[in-house]
């Protein structure tokens, strides 16, 4: 299994609409890619928020990135934050 984590580093001048992220953006991404997701809201630490998408394989992830709807997912980021996200792709070795 592949976990793709998208993390939003905290900064003094950053903005982030958690409600829009939870209710609109993440469902758009999960539906577009046909995967499940878990959302984090930062309480303490270096990140304001994060999401973890779960793909069966790297092939599924790569196909999702090539999906025509991915462009709309990426364009939607400006609707909830001014933070440039950081992405981590991991192989889940135990779960």
C-alpha cells in the first residue's frame, strides 16, 4: 500500500480554511482519485494541517496524478490556503 501525505507547514503569515479543506477539497481529491483519505488538523508541531491518501500501488498513484481531474484538485488549493504544501510518498510496511 502507498500512503501519500500532503502536509502544510505552519508560518506566521499563513492562512488555512480547515472547514473548506475538510468539506470540499479533500472530498474532491478522494473522489477524483477513487481513494480513501484521513485528515489531520495540527494542534502542536510544524504543520497546520495534513492529509493522507491511500493507494493500492504506485501504479494507482501515478494513474491518479494523470487523471484529467487532478488539474482541478491542484487549482483548488488557492481556495483554502496560501501555504505551499510538502508531499511525502511512503510505502506502508505495517498497518
